[in-house]
């Protein structure tokens, strides 16, 4: 009986130790403040760059699916500086442990590649310029508005969506067409980014269906493993017309 009681006490101590360790880990989730600069490779400030912070974890204690729990999105000033005060996450210590909460930071500006940092303050985060249109438009090289939609300022989110649209539309439709083949995933980016701004596209579904037919995108490849054809140069003007938005062109977008 005595040994049974001793074993029971040891088990309780072990459970308490584990619980305390988890609690300490939950308390250590940093929530600000944050400050720093966004600069280019030469050390020059990048004004108007987007800087985002996301606290993510399991959406609830009974589902392992990760999700956004809190987010902040700001822009740098004329000196490339940003500042974010301490955040009220609205998540208890126990929830931080159970949901495995962590935070991350990203920065992006049109013409540059996405960069991440794990430093909280006094950071000079360098953004590398994109070397090509394809590199600039890759999904993992640009900041996604939906990553910050759980709590970030809606006006700044809208500015990010507009900046993405202006950058992609300018690269594909205003500048010289990219030297590499313009495949479907990249060709449709201006139109997708325009939709993210909340602005209606001027083109109708019928016009898009006709364009997809001309481009050979209306049906899957006949042979397994065959590639969808790249967009021919003579269809580029029509693509740009269908993807254009009067109120969100590059001259008007912040």
C-alpha cells in the first residue's frame, strides 16, 4: 500500500512538472513590441514596405489544424522604419500551450522578394530585388493578404492587395513581356490579384471562357503528364484587357 501511494505521488509530481513546463512555454510567446527597418541590399531604406506579424496555432483544442489567431500588418515610413506596440492576443496561458501558439514576421515590397525574421526589435531586414518576372510572382516570394486576415487592419490589407495587383499587372502588361514562357499560373496572376482587391473585373465570364478556349486552357491536356500550353504573345493584349482594373492601376495604387 505504501509503495502504491509513493508511486501515485511520483506520478502526480511528474504531471505537475510537465504542466508547469508547458505553462512556462505558453507564457513565453512574445507579443511585442516590435521595431526595425526594412532596407535594400545597399542599406537604403524601403519606404512603404509591408511588415506583417502573425500568431498562429491550432484553431481549437480538439482540431490539430493550424490557423491565424492574431495578426498585425503595417507599412514602413519614409525612413523604412516600422513600429508595432505590444499586442493583446486575447489568448490565455493555457490556450497558448494547448494550441501550440507561435509567432512569425514577414516583410515585402513590390519589386522585392519576401523576407522573414525571428528578431523582435532593432532589426534591419534586407529585401532582395527580384531578378525576373517569374521570380517576383512566385507565391512564396510575395506576401499573401489572407495570411493576415484574422485581425489585421482592413485598410492596410486592401493596400497590400492593390500593391500586389499593380506589381503583377505592371510586370506582365505594362513592361516588356517576360522572356520566359508565360504559363497559365503566372498569366492569370493579375486577374487573381485584382479580385483580391475587392474590385469587380470588367470582363464577363463569357469573355474569360472564350479567352481560355483560345489559349488552350479550357480543357485538361489530352495525355497524362502533358503540360498546359504557354500563352502565345498575340493573346497577351487580350489577357491584359481582361485583367485590367480602372481604379487599381499602377498610377493610383499606393
